[in-house]
C-alpha cells in the first residue's frame, strides 16, 4: 500500500472517530446519562472536534474546519469553567 493511501485511510479514520465521539456524547446527554457540563461530555466534544479539524483540513473543507475550531474553543473554555467551579 502506498504512503498516500495509508495517510488517506488514517485521515478518514480520524474523521469517523471524531464523528463517533461527538455523536456519542450528544446521545448520552440526550438520554440523560451524562450532563452537558460533565467532563466526559466536554472531552468527547473537544477530541471529536479536533479530529474533525484534521479531517476537514485534509479535505480543504475550510468552513467546516472553522466551525470545528470554534467548537473546540468552546469545549476548552467549558473545561476551564468546570474546573474553576469545582475548585470553589
């Protein structure tokens, strides 16, 4: 297998993993298994968004990439807010 094909397969796998993480976190939240403020939910969105950034950059899907950059920034801010609330 050529290196280009392997890289493309890896990029697609990263994209699918991001999709599963975000959808999984959303599903668990909608089923009241985790809260939107829980670290598990936030980390699922953060890592999933980062996976999407990699995938969309590779495919030159820059509007989707921009959306996911904002998605990740929101998750990072949420993590810091959650951490500061627990520290109080």
